[in-house]
C-alpha cells in the first residue's frame, strides 16, 4: 500500500484527453468527475481510474478528473502519470 | 401502436392530439384538395407600409390564440422572431403558436415567452441552443413538433398547419411588398423556406430594415402575395446570418471519410453526365464534394444540378461548369448569396419544390446522390439528427428525411465515435430518417451497405472498398469505447418527430435527471 | 508488415492523434517522444504511448517509437516503452556505429525472456552521422533501416533547405547507398509542406527513383500519396511480367538469351523485374502474381 505524497496533475483539456489532479487522501479512492460523456461512461471512467490506482498499489487518494471524451487507455495513462508525479511508483522522471 | 420501424407510439398524445402512425416511407398518401387562404382584394393607391410592429398588431387586431410563422434564413443572426414576440407579450397576447422553420441560440428569449404563456406551441424543423435544452426539460405545455423541410409545405398545402400571420423577414422590400433576399445589410440569399408562408398564411407581412424604391425586381416573393410591409431598425446581426467562407476540412479523419464516400459514389455507377447531387456544409460532407468535383474533372463529367443548402464551394463547381444549375433553398455563405443575385443558372427554389412529397414533382426525387450527417445511426440504418447521444434536442430534421427518400443513393457520413460516444448504435434515440431510405454508411473504419441494396454492396467490393456489416461497425465502436450506459428518459413526450408525409415516426421523451 | 513504404510520425502526447493513427494506411507508425513532446511532458507521453501500444488495435502495421537521443531521455523512455513490446524503436541523432551498439545493449538488458527482439531504425541527421553512414548501417543485426533527417542535417551543414532539395541530393544518395551496401532499408526525409500534395508526390517519386525503400510522413494526409508513389506502377508491373515471362521461355527453350521488345534481358533488368513483382505481390496490386 502506497500513499500519494503531494498534489500532482497530468493530461490536458484537449478533446479526447482527460486532465487528472491527484491529492493526498484518506478512506479510499474519492473521485470528483466532470465529463462530457458522464451519463454514458461515468461509471466506466471511475472504474478505469480506480483500477489504475490499485495497479500501482494506491488505495487512498483524492482524484479530480475533467474528461473530454478520452478513451480508456488515455485515462489509464493520465492517471498513472499523475500518480507518478505525486511520488508513486518507480521514479521515471524526465 | 408499434409503427413500421418498430417504435411504440401512443395513439393520442396530450397537447397534440390523435397520432397518424408512420407506415413506411411512401405508404401514406394524400387525399382531397389543397387548402387556400382567404381571398384578399386591393385597390389602387392602398398603402401597405406600416412603420412598426406594434402599429401593425393594433391595425390588424392580432389576438391571443393565433399562429405566427417565420423563416430561419437569417439563422443565428435573426432578431425578427424576438421582436415580434416581444410586441405580442407587451400587448398581452397569450397562447400564440409559433411556426419557425428552425430555431437557434438567438431565439433563447422565447423561453421567457413560453414561461409566461405568451407562446404555447412550436412547430419547427429543429431546435438549437438554450431553447432546445429547455424544451428537452419539458418547457412547453405540449410537445414541439419537428417537421422536415418538405413536410412543412405539405402540411400547409393540406390545411393541417394553418398560419394566421406570416412575418417574412425581408432583407430588401419595396412599398408594394416585393421581397428579395440577395441585397441589404441582412442579405441572406434564398428565401425558399418562406414561399409557402406567402402562399398559405391568412395575412402576409414583410418585415424589413431595407425599404428600397419600387419596383424591386426580380422579387423572390412578389407583391401579389404580400399584405403589409413593416419597417424595423434591424432584422438582426449580419455576423450570425452567414458563416463567411466555407472551407474544406483539413482534419485527416474527416478527409478519409470524405474520400471513401467519393469512391463509393464513383463505384455506384451514378457519377455520369447529368449527375445530380446534394451535400451538407459540414466538414466531411463538403470535403466529399471536393473529391467528387475532382473525379468529375478527371472524368470530364458534366453534372445536371446540385441542390439544397448552397455553399461557395458549390458555386465554384457551378462556375467551373461541373453542374448546369444550382437549386438553392438556403444560401449558407456570402459567396452563394452573391452568386444567387447575379448568376441566372443559380436558381432560388421553394421548400415545396425542393422537398414536398405531396406535389407532382419535388426536386429531391431527381437526386442521384445525397451525402448527409447523423448524430446517431442504428443497425437498421435509422438515423437520428434531432437529438444528441444524451437525448437532448440539438439539431434539425431539415431536408434529411426528404432527400434520403428521394435520392437514388443516400450516403451517411460520420465518425464511428464522437467524444468516445459510439455513433453506430443498436437503436437511435429519435429516428428522424427511416432506414429503408438510407443506403450507405461511411465511417473512418470502413463503410456499411443497407442489406436491401445488395447490388451496391457488390459494386463497392469490386471497387476494393472496405465493406463491413453495420453490426460489425457497431461492435467495433463498442470495443474501442466500451458499451455506453443507457440514457434514462422520463415518461413525458417533449418532441414529436413528424415524417415528411405527416405521420409520426418517433417521439423524444423528457431528459431525466 | 512486410513492406514499409510510408512511416507516419504521430505526436506521442496527443490522445486523439494516437488513437486514430492506424486509420490512414501507413506501413509504420512512429509514436514520437522526441521533437513532438515538451521536456516537461516526456513522462506523460511515455505512459500514453505505452498504454496505446498495449490496448489500441493498430492492425497489421509496424509499431515504432521514436526515442529521445542517447544523451537525453533515452534510458527513461526505454524503461517504460520496451515492456509494451513495440516492433521497432527509432533512435535520433545517430552519429556513429557505437550509438546503435549501445542501444542494442540497453535492449538486451530490458527485453523480457519471451519477448521478440525489437528492431532499430536510425536517423542520420548530422554531418558526422552521414560520414559514418555505412559503418552505422552494418553496426548491429537489430538495425533494419536508416532514415534521412534533412532538417537537422541542413541546419548543421549550413545549407539552405529548399523544396527542390538540391542541397540534400548527395546526402540522400549516401544514405541510400550505405543502407543498400548493408542490406537494410532506407527512408527518405519528411516533406514539410503538408498542403502541397503535388510537391509531395514529386518528392516521393524522386525518393523512390533514388533508391529509397520508403519515406516518412509528418501528417496522415501525406500517407496515401507516399504509398502511391512507392507502389509499382501498372506500367512497371506489366513490363516486369513480360521480362519474367521471356526469362522462363528462354529457360524452357534452353536458350541462354531472353529478350523483350528486341532488347536483351540482362541480369540487372531481370533483378529489377523480380523486385517489382515481389513488391506488387506483397501489396496485392492488380497484375501481380501468376497469370
């Protein structure tokens, strides 16, 4: 189990992208989602974000996501980048 | 009752009345004679000009419960609807029916008039902007009726849709009531949607900000149709009327779709001398015209006519000799406005001549190919163009169902996904154009052919096109984006989708929160 | 992909372009982590490309990633990208054979036990790289091709970059020759004016006639033009068919000499005909294959 050490952000507000902001949190993965496809894919987006966090061993984090119709692969990628920037996982920094 | 495309539509709808059910694209036929407006007389020297809308309302004794009609040639620049309804509200009129060929963001003040009971019903080909969102939420006491461009003149000629006063926004008019759209500060080109109003309304009023010396000739609507001429300061914002220069998209995905559509047209065998064509002004549609034009040049093909909403791009094709004529029911940009005013081969046509199924010869029946868009298309090839994937009103039926029914080959161009949302679905939210009138779907992942057209499919395969089954495209969209959750819809019916023959093909229910 | 006519560069941090990259008929997709990505976004682009390689179905194309140069972020790129199994990696700013050997060494250390060996494409874009092109071309068995990088090269040499491309004529031929001598493929530089379709067609035809096996594209709209230029033309296929037929006939008749239209078919003519027909068959072009 790992925890998010600091706030970090990844992604953009371009179409097909998602901007993800992670912050230290308690009591699970808390998602604040804004999406142009929330009605159709809100639950799927939440699941993708939670899976990406769990895959990196993160169980407690506050996530704000502003989605512009990103596909699952892009959501996963942005979540991983945000968590890495927040100090999770192997430091692969540029 | 379950109608011919499998939609369960009530027989009676509150706020509308008895429903005539859709039975097939050509199954419902007219009967009886055409409706006629009251006969009017005029004496020499009678004055038609009236110096304001309020004065006109008082002069005519306009009252609650009447139906007022308007055209949408000024598109998002129109202020005439707002001005007329403001006067109606000021004078305390209630229960006004509005017949507006399409409603845009500029018409948002109508929300207030509906809330206050000034306006209680709306007939239109489509609604955009805040008004659309409000109506989707149940703003109107009854459902909005969404008609096609051909369906409106049909309903007027049949006497089903009666208009008390037609307010015809006139970019130029003279004191005798001759009206033209090609000049003046609010020049919009063709006035094709207003012709039926001039033919069938009980009173016809030209509203102009540009009174020119008599005689204004040539006139789109001549003085023998017009009862009054009202002068106002401005018809609206010229910026919102025309879209400037329409350009071919540079988006590679749109270009790929357009290229495939053009190849399908070539493979269909329809592209030969006399070729007739209609396409929209949207990105991929216009790009398809670009590729079709190139093939016509290479094959030295001289087309017959191009039809519909006209853009500068079609004007270029006319001037180059690729088409003999343009039939213009709506001019989209300044180039087409200018061309209509000076080129005798560029002809203004009424919505009736364009698309009314119940006359002896609408032009859509003479189309070889039409290229159209979609907000959704289902595996039965039924197309939705009136709501988004979320069920909220956001588009117009327009000439979509008319041209699809008339053309020898109807091609729908769309991306497979739009912002992650699959466009090819099991069942569209609001069927606007029935699948039996749609032949080909072109996406960036390949094209699909209506199983009723096996000969087209053969031709496309022979030409090396990437032909897929429409179910395959639907599955592909879902494999890329995931299966979307169903949009919950309320019970209340907020819009009726009226087919061109006057039957109800589908309904839109309230967007649930 | 057996035939590599077009290689399309795709900005590595743009989800929209990454997801649609496979739609335009490119033989090789190059997800770019180098010039198309700002230094502060290298990590995000790596994650995005890595996920795309794992999840997006690109069909039968070669999936390639352009790395950052060995002296910048290459190592970090490899750690994220190699596990998602690209077919190829493209290394920019290759100045000497040792650069390729070094990259191959890094790959040996990072590839999983059951992972196929990832091929390498080298960009020759410096005067030194060009001078050492042949040594680079035969530096390692992983190397499958050289790409001419004209923008950096002309800037470093100090020549004026023009559409006609006279300034890179010799450089192009040196790259073609080095690759041919080592038995690997060669790719021409991108044509940067994406709105000049005729210019691109002419430049692609020039590249093909110089001996390049393919050409890079900077925009999806360029792919079809490049593919069309590198496809054997119907005339070339018809002529190759005649040549091969006359060779078979000569063989059957025991005559040592074959001829087409009164001209003797010598070894180079025969070799060219075989190549044209092989390419046409792989591409499934009309007129290819047995009669």
